[in-house]
C-alpha cells in the first residue's frame, strides 16, 4: 500500500481516504499500489530513485460539488492534492505530482463539452475534455470550427492551456492560455469563483470578453497552485475556405537572420497566419562532421558553409507555415511573402499542400501535418527514435525562449550543441518555433532513462542548459516539476521578489497549503522549511 | 510491397497472436473467441501490415487499419468500444503506437497484457482487467472478472 503524505499520520490518511470514498464513491478512489502506479511519470528523470515523485492515492470526482468535497477533506486532514486534467504532459512530468505523497485529483471524469457556439466561435469545457473529444464533437456535429491542438493531441484543453502550451494554427488561437476566455475555479478553501464576465451571473458574454471588471486574475491560475479549474472557455477558429502549406529554404547559415526578421514582420502583419517552424535540415541527423561542428560551440560560418557544400547543397534553413482563408487572399499573401523574401540569394519556395474545406474523413487521414489543420494526431511518437539509434525510453522538453532574431537562434544552437557534446550526449534537433507572437521557442529533447546512472547525467545536462541559457538571456517558458525550483531561480530579479509575491498569494489563497505544494516552486507556509 | 516472405512473417505473427497464452486464457474464460467480436488493429504502413490484416480478416476478425497515426482510429472506433465495457484488443503496429494505445487504454482500465516485437513491428494484446481501476472505466469492468484473470 502507498505511504501517506509526509506529515499525515497513517490513521488520518486512512480516515481521509474513507471520507474521500464517501464523496466520490468507492469506484473512484484509487489507493492500491497498482492503481497509484497509473499516475507514475513514465519519463521521470528520477525513475526508481528515492526522490522520484509518486502519488499516495488518486480520486476522480465527477462534478464541481465533488471537487469541493475533496478540497474540504484535504483541508481537514492537511492532505496535499495534485489536480490533473488528462495527465498526458509526458515531457513535463505527466500525471505525477510535484510533491511526493500528494493525492492526485484526476479530473478526467469531468469531461463534458458544456457549450459550443458556431456563431460566436467559442466553447466552454470541463478539464477532462481532450483535444480528441472536442475535435470529434465538432466533426460529428458538422460545426465549422477548428480546435488548435497541441502535438501530440491526446492531452486536455484546460491542462495544456494552464501550463501555457501552444499549437499551430492562427496566431489568435495557438497561444492556448491567451485563447481562453473565462474560467471557473474551486479555490483551496472550497469556494467557487468565476472570472471575467462569468462573474456577472446574467452576462451574455462570458466566453466573449476576457477581462470582466476589476483586476483580471486569470493569469494566477496558470503554471501555479492557487486552485482547481473546473471550467474554461476558449475561442475557436472558424473553418477557412482553403489553405496553402509552403516552405521556404535558404542556403547559408546567416540567411536565417533576414529569413526570421521577414517572416516575423509578416506574422505581425497577419500576412502569415500560422505558427512558423524554422529548422535546419543540415544540422539534423548523426553525421560525424556535423556533430563535431555543433559540439565545438563556435564553428565559423565558413566552416559550416564547407560542410554544407560537402552535404550536397542541402539548404541550411527551412521555414514552413500555412495560410488559411479564401483562395484569392491566400494567393496574394503568398505572393507578397515571396516578394519580401526574394532579396535573400538562393532562396527557394515550394508549395507542399493545399486543401479546400471541409475535408472528408479519407482526406483527413491523408493529411501529413495534421496539427496545422486543427486535427489531433499521435504521429509525433513515430519520431521519438533517434535515427540509427535505439528507441528513446523517454525525454523531457528543454524549452528556452529567444527573441525572433536569427542571430540568437545561431548563438543558442552553438551553445547548446557544445553543452550536449561536452556531457556526452548527441545534440538535439535545431529549430525555432514561433508559437507566440513575439518570440521563438527552441525545443530540445533531453533523454530520460530507466536507470539512475544515466538519469544523473541527464539531470546534470538539463541543469546546465537551464542555467547557461538563462545567463545568456534565454530563460525557459515551461519546465518539468523536478526542475521547477531551479527554473524559478532563473526569474530571481530583485532577490526573488516574484517568488515572494507568489508565496504571499499562496498564503492568502491556500492557508492550509493543500493544492499542488511545490508546483513552480510555490510552497505553502507549512512546507517552506522542507521544500521536499 | 507484399511478397511471400512478408506474407509468411505476417501469418506467423497472427498464429503467434492466437497462441498467446494470455489471449487464449481470456478467450476461454470470457467466451471471447478470436472472431468477429474481436477488434484487430493493424498499421498498414508496416511492411507486414497488409498481409497481417488480410490473414486476420480471413480468420473472421473485425480488422481496422490505419497508416502510422492511430489517432483517428482511436477517436472513431477504439475509445467508443472501450466505453462499452470489458474488451480485448489485438494489434500489429509499431512500438510507438502500442505505447500510445496502452497509455490511452489505461483510462478505461485496460492495459497491454502481452506483446512480441519483431523488427519494426510488435504484435500485442490489450485487455481490460479487474485488477486495474481507472478514471474512466465503466462500472462493469470490475464486476465481471474472477481473481485469477490476468
């Protein structure tokens, strides 16, 4: 049997479990070893070690009232809770709690799609609604709206938005937290609050105007532990008439500077609507010479150009993106994009896919890059194997954020390439993804293992990357719970003033410190001394 | 492209599937023969996929195919089937697909009870179990199995 949470006596834990069973019913309380293992982080960088984050039990409420009941019991017994939406965030900790011994509050049973308005292009969902669920609802009911899905698409809308994840379609929708409008939260005291216009009981614009009146508090419920979100509204994209997916390639290393500057300008002008990927085909794979150059951390442009010449003239950088809208508008946008980029010597343009909507089921199956069309997919898992190497056992995402400047992308990949090489790892893929309107995220995969020796190396690599990139002006935007203390230390301006503010809020909102202790290094007063 | 070698390999995989001790036990106890009520999932993008699918269909199984990405089939067929109660799913897919399906199926109290990897493919059985409770498992999962079941 799992052990009770730290500081909770065994008899109190058993009493709490009995009380939880009284709230949700016997079938929805999970307290056996086998049950609790369902909430283990399969990609944990602490797999099998004493510090691995493990739940003590799990409970699956089906309503706001049951969530309130769970919260009441947690307050009574000092039981730490860890709410999850669908728990599929594998590269950022999955369903495992940030604080070992927590009782996972599995919100998957709260999976109602409460409202979809084709006219207003909005929806209101519960936390157990996955991208799969909403996509299927829209398709089955022939509602001409798109979701903006994470990739892979098996996660939940609310969970992904609250951890500030992103997607691939139009700029208004792919910052998932920004695309939300209104939420309902069960506070750690058990009180239910609605934000934005939803706080006005008769308001007809609850999912239309984000701010309501007075301070806009929604942000404090993202990447935090100030409550359990039980409803959330989202803005949805109207299905376009057509789309055109394109790629732009440039031959030289420094071409990425004008390439990114121009594409970012076009993105800000809404000429290029979709997320833009800027990747380096030349710096992919396991070519020994390429890895040597990357590992040196300071190879010159000339050295890279010589390598490029030896690689048969493959382009140094490739950008891909999608236009959505009427065909005539798309044609004009694409032509304007080409005109703006024509000044880069050797630039090449290609049209890779075009569609007219709605798609038939057969056409949907044939779409290669599904997330760009609001279609949830699991195709990403097919790419989890390193070419020519053994299958990855798991990985974490290291996600530094840089300005949308090509020279920063070069500098960051030089730095991380050397760090990986110095610590005996094959460097991760090179690319900048413009999920957000004013930045690029340079995702790196950091492998995790099922043995302590290799995971110790992985943790050292990850810590080096977090510190080193922050020192160079590239802090992370999201991070695995095991490293959230380290991550928040990188946001320590004015001797940690932001962290103190978080703790002030925590003390006020969660006086008994029961919701997700330690998430993003926000500890309740009663646990601040341990910070386990 | 299917050739004789691929066909034989897929036939061997299918024979192995029906001989899997776990599957045979389940089929006997639960009166779930390897027939039209069983759902067999096949990745047609694998070299052995088309031949495996043909062999399973010839055995009277309900075969559903997909090409590399199982998400569409999950939404349209697998998840709805899992919502109805105890289930046995068999498959011939990539390891990454099995990884995804195993994790998704756990929400319904099902998990991989046996698998066999060969090259790029893996043949497997996913089954509901009374020993595993999960957030979305129908109530019936826990009441229809004996303690000796896998």
